[in-house]
């Protein structure tokens, strides 16, 4: 399946994704095969249901939150590019400035973008503010046991 | 002080002299690899005259108490050996006590040495203790040598490996920060296995090369000898690393990597050592290729086998401690025994004992700590630390002593110098290479500074020394030279590097450990990040570290914890555990400094009536009297009038309860007041109080976990929100409860009738509201929770109503309420600094205090609630009503009350939010009604309301208290 998946990926796409996300070629093909195996509908895009089918994610208390992070506002499909863009937030920070391409702007895995991504995980209604409720909702999902700790927070 | 230590030295010297003889006598021959003479009594008899021959010692003996018996002992023992004489009135039974006596003396010497070192603060900060101990050992050794003309005493490998090392490793393993350890396991393993191999081979081969070049050694020394030496000298030593690094306080990652390496390299060292020994024995010519593979296989078996043995013992230990509820007293013993057995068992099968013990400690810690009682935990902790500390002291002293005897070693400058150089160089090169490799995979790379520290922190120590002493001189011709070199290497690393590592750390600005516990906030977010990373790994289809840890956690949760944790503990989360600990500790500290809290922080509150008079008043009673509150009078009455106990207690209870409802500091004051009034009996009271705490916690434990916890936490959260409302007026919460209230309330009665089969749920809920419910069934405190709940569910089946006195007994009900109260405080206090926390809570209180209005608006709802709940309630209500009346009579000075409404809201809010959880919640709801019904009266007279809440055992005390925490 992997080979078939990667064959569906055109070289120029790979190059573009590489530039955008900083993933290496092999990582991209590997992730593409993963993407493809998640894509049960075979329509080149993942729906929430596709994500929810991952068994480990079902038991993850923050699973829904993560899944949501893959979907841009108002959409319920994510294509491979979007998939990669989200994942790129999780690449380690590269401190070497020389790789920085002034034209491409800040890489997705910069500290700022990571922070922004984390922020969005908390910002449920996407109003660029984390309200108290939103914070609580994230926290209470972390673990049942964590809930009680909320009163320690303030 | 110098005189003291001199005296000490002399004592020690005489001890040591007797010691020599003992080691000769008492240790089994196979352990006696050191050069101690194997002859027993002859040694003694030969030895003692010599000793006498030395005037200094004899003098010292007459002056020093401990010394006197020892010489006499020596005499008598020789006497015994010669067949003894007639009947003596007083006999010196030295031979009878000698072994324990000498062990005890050594321990004493070591401990006293420690005390002496820590006399001078400035000195100890500059010089590591291990250096001082080695120096002391050197001096002692010199004294002994002068005294006896020979030094038959050494760090005995048998003693070291069977007793001294396990205590240190056991302590290290048991208290190993597991998360940190496993997070860095890859790096640790890498350094431990690859690094040690690299060091061993490079050092061995290069030394051999130097020998071939003719710089060192004699013709007889073969390649195998050098490889053997390289193997034993290359292993970083856990004892030395611990001793030095614990004083340096480098950051945790650095420490865990170096320390973990020093523990885990044991397998490599053991295998290499054994393999080379066997190679040396058969001779290099007879070693076939297969033997190398055997060596590799042996490494796998030794390391994995050792780990498995450790884990098996960890499981056994955890499992055993599950059933020690009735025999708490021997819990610590189990811990020590099984951890030690893990070591011995591994040793028995010649597996890696250190690995075994380390993993036993790491593995069992979580479960054992959860299973055993708080006291046992403390015992285990202190005993382990004490033993480890003493063992460490003895090891270093003996290292020093054994270095003195020139007959044991032979000097070869070339060997010593080249060994030192190779060790340092290869360590540095190895660390750099491995780190370069590791940094490919590490999210947080190891910086240059870390690498320098890791290279420099590669200390050699007693393990290497014990191993080299263990060598058979017949087979390893260069043993004496190796011993000398090892001693120099150990001394150099421990003393020179140990001395310079602190300045180096400062100079390089190595990140230090903060010594700060992560806040709960940090912990929560760390958890959140773990989950996020796991989720991303799952999405990306990676089976990375987080994936496996998640898997393990699931496994642990689903199977291991069920098997190994006591049922009552199983559902208790770590956080809850921590909470409980903090609770207990803070409760104790609150009581301890009850008076202080009262006078200092609390008095500065604006709402306090006559705050100004406070500062001078340390006595609570006085303070109260001055303020002229009814409370004070009540207390006085109670103090003075011994009769009419029940009423008095009732009154006290009301007073207390009334205070509970006031702003927080009031609370505390109440506490301290309570305890202050008791005065002389304080101690007893504290005990009672603690027991209450424990009872309560036990009841928590026994209740079913999940639901209960959910409920509780939810309530807490809601509570906090509700509190917020007062100040910040959040719309969300209000809406939620308002919407759903009506629905919820009607359901309550139904629940009661139909759900007698759900006591568990009720139980769960009850926990939060212990205090409130307790009053309903005041009979026995511990059981109050469930009992009360039962009552709630089926009023018909209510337990035989307690006698009036019982019901009203402040203590019966009060117990329920008091502990929660404290716990509440504790939660508030959580930021460890009591005072600070206190101030914080005060400020929050003040903010809360400003809007007193809230109760009114919410009132209607409350009353409806109460109405609905009322009918069901009837039986209990009557009683509670009585209680209320009595309460109101007693004292009214308690002050304004803001809580009831908030409380109701909270409950309703919870209900509305979690419909499926409603039944349990209902029960909790139940209690409130009585107070609510009286709300009208209350409004008029807040005090009364308070009282009723409190006295009506169910609703009063418990609720507000349980809420309190939420307020935070």
C-alpha cells in the first residue's frame, strides 16, 4: 500500500510540501501512506470519522481536540497538505538561522507557530482568546483525576 | 573541634585494631579476599601485645571510654581462646559481642565523622563529604598502621558487595524518579552499555599498547590482564556519582543520565569482568571465537535476567504490601527485605545485582507507596536514607583506610599516569561521540556543557576498588599494581574531580536543579502535552516513545494496578494522593501553629471586628473575650463547666460550625481556637484530629472511585465557578443551573425511592459532603458517610435513630465536619508556604466578602429546592430542626453568611451538567433542603442560618466545607 500511496504523490507536490513543512522526502512519502491508509473513503481527504477510527485516539482524552486541530475552521475535510501542515507543528524547532528562507516566512515548527498551535488547541471557539471555560474544558479532558485539581489553579 | 576529632581518630584507631582481628575471625574465608590474615585467635593474641606496645594508643584508651573495653576484650578473648579460668565476678565477653560490637562502633565512627564535617558550613560547601571521608580514612589507616605496624584491614569486597552497596543501590532505585529515568532511558542505556564497553576496550588496549611500547609493566602481564583492568576501571561508580552529584545539584537530566549510567553499567562491568577472569584463567591461548559469543550471550542474560529478577521481586513486593493492612508495622520490613532479596537473588544467579535492585526499586515504588501507610512510607524513606548515608560513609572511610597499607599494592608510575590519562580522554571522547549520536534523536539535545559535565562526572569508586581487590593474585600477576592504580584513580576522581566539579559547574554555568516541585498547573499541562503527543503519534502512525508509554499506562491502569494496588487505593489517583498528603501535612501544621495563624494573618482582615487589639493577643480565648463575641463566652463556659457535657459540646459544635461559615480566616481561627481552648490536651486533640482525618480519608478510599471522583471534581469545579459568580458574575453557570434546576429537583425524590440499590453511587457523592451527612447519622463517624446516604435514599429504612445526645453531640457530627474543614484549608494552603497561601486566601476572601447580595437573588430557587426535597427529608429534618434550635440558642455572634446559595447553585449546576450522574448527586442535594426551608429565617438572621446549616448536620457543616475548596 505504501508504494501505491507514494506513487500517487507527485514529485512536485512532495517538493512543495517539503518546502512548506520541512519534512524530508522519506517522511513525506511515509506520512502519505499513513494518510492514505487512514483515508477510508479514498477521496484524498480525511474526515473526522477517519481520525476517530484510530483506536488509540479513541481512548485519548484529548483526541477530539487534536482531531479538531487538523480541520481548518468550518471545514470537515482535510487534504494531505493540511494534514502535513498540522503535523509540521510537531517537528523539532530548528534553531539554525541559515536554513531560514526569508520568502517562506516563519516555518511551521518555529516556537511562535508551535505556541500558536497550542493556543488554538485551547481556543475552542477560535476567537483568539482562551476563556476560562475553554481552559477548564481542556483541563478536565486531560484526566478525570485532573479535574479535581482545577481548584488549585487559582 | 580539632581536639574532638583527634580523640575520635584515636578511638577509631583502637576500634580498627580490634576490627582487624574481627574481620579476620568473623568473615567466611571466601569473602576474605583481602589480605587480612586468615588466622583468627593467634592474630588477636599476637596483635594485642603490639598494641599495648604503643604508648599513644594505650593512653588514649585510658582516656576514652569505648576504647577501654575493646582492649580488655581483646585480652579476654585471647583468654577465652586459651581455655579460660575459674569463675570471675566480672567477665569481658568480647568474643561474644565482638561482631556486632565492631559493626556498631564503625557505624558510630562514621556517623560521628559526618557530624563533625557538618560543623563547619563553609567547609562542607567547598569540600565534598566524600573527600573528607577518604581523608579521614587515610588518617585512620595511618594511625592503625603506626599502631600495629601493619594494616590488615581493607574494604572487604564481601562486605562491600553484600551489605554496603545494596543499601546505596536500594535507596537509589527505590527513590529513582521513574519518569525522568524512563524519559532518558535511551541515553542512559547508550552511555551505560556502549560507553562502558568503549571505555573498557579502549583503556585496556591502549594500556596494553603502552606496555608493548615498554613504558610500563612487566613481561608477564598479558593483554587479558589489561583488558580485565580496563573493564573494572572503566565503569562509572554509582556511589561516587551519588556522593558528588548530590552536592552539586546539577539539573535533573544531567544527573539522571550520569547516575542512571552508573547503575546500569553494572551488567556490562560484571560480564566483562567475569568473562576476562575466565579468559585469564584458561589463558588467552585457549579462548575460542565461540567464547566471545558466549560473552555476548552472557551479557544479555546477566542484564536482562537481572532486570527480570528485579521486576519479579517488585511485583511480589507490591503484591505483598497489598495485604498488610492489619500489620502496618511490618510494612517497611517487607520493603527492605524484598528489595534486598532481589539483590541477593540476582547475585545468587550471578546476574547483575545492581540492575535487579534498581529495577525492583523503580518498579515497586509506585505500588508500594500507594499501598503502605503514611507512617510506613516515612519509615521506609528515612531508614533507607540513613542506611545509604551510613554505607556511603563507611565505604569512603574504608577506601581511605585500605589505601594506606603499602603491602597490598605496588607502584608503577607509568601505569598510573597512563591509566589516568586514558580514562579521562576516553571518557570525554566516548561521551562526545555518543552524545553526537544521541542528539540525532533527542528532542532536547545535550549541550556542550552537559557533555563536559558528563565526562567530568564519570567518577570511579568503590566498585572498581572492590573488584580489583577481588582479583586472584595467582592468575592476575599485576594485581598489586592494578590495586595501586585503582586506588589512585578512585582518589583522583573522587577527590580532585569531586573538589573541582563544583567550581566547574559554576564556571560553566551548568543549569542547576531548581529544587522546586512543579506546580499542579505545570503537571496538568505536562499531562496534556503527553496526551497531545501521543495523539499525534497515533495519527502519524508512529509507534514512538509516547505511543508506548501510553500503551504501558493503559496496561498499568487496566491490569497491573488492579493486581498490585489495594482495592481502596486502586482508584485513588496520584493527584488525589498528593492532595491527601498535603491535606494531612497542612492540617497538622495548621494545628501546630494555630495560634500564630490566628494572631498574625487573620487579624489583619478588614472584616474582623476589633482587629487592632489583636497583635498583642496571642491567646485566642483572650482575643475572643476582648472582641466580646458570644463565641468567646461559649468557649469559656465550656472550659469552666465540666457538667452538662452534651449541651456544651453541642454549643461548641455550633460555635465551631458557625465559624465555619464565615469567611475563610474565620475558619482557621475557629480551628485554632478550638485547639487552643483545649490547651493542655492539645496533644490528645491533635491525635484525635488526625485520626479524624484518616478516618475520613479511609472512607474516601473505600468509596467507589470513578463516579465519586467525577462527581467530586465536578462539584469542586462547579463550586469554584459558583464562587466566581459572586465576584465576576459569570453568566454561563447561572444559565446552566437555572435551566435544569427544575428538572433536576423533582427527580430527587424519585431517585430516593427507586434507587435503594445504588448505595455506591451515593457513597461516592457522599464523600464530598461527609460533614453534612454525618450529622444525620451521628452514631459513628467513620461510617457516617454511607450510613447517612442510606438514610437519604430510603428514609423508611433509616438506621435506628441515634440518641438525642448522639445526634447533637458536636463531636459526632463535628468530626465529620471538622476534618473536611481542615482539608479545605489544606487545599487552600497548597502553595506550600502556609503564610503566603493564607494571605492569598484572605485576599480572595475579601474580594468575596464585598458582594454580600448574591444570596438573596438565588434564594427562590433554593427554597423551591428545599420544598421539593423537604417531604422526603422529613424524618431527619425534624431532628435537624431540633439541632438548629439548640444551636441558635447557643450563640449568634458568628456573623454573616454568604454560602448557602452558592452551595445550592453548585449542586444544581453539577446536576444539570451531568444528567446521568444525577442520582448520586441527588443524595447530596438532599441534605441542603432542611437548611433551605429555614432560609427565610436565616435571611433575617444570618447567624441562625449558619447555625442551622451547620447543626443540621447533613447540609450544614459538610457542604460549605466541601465547597470551600472550590472557592479557591
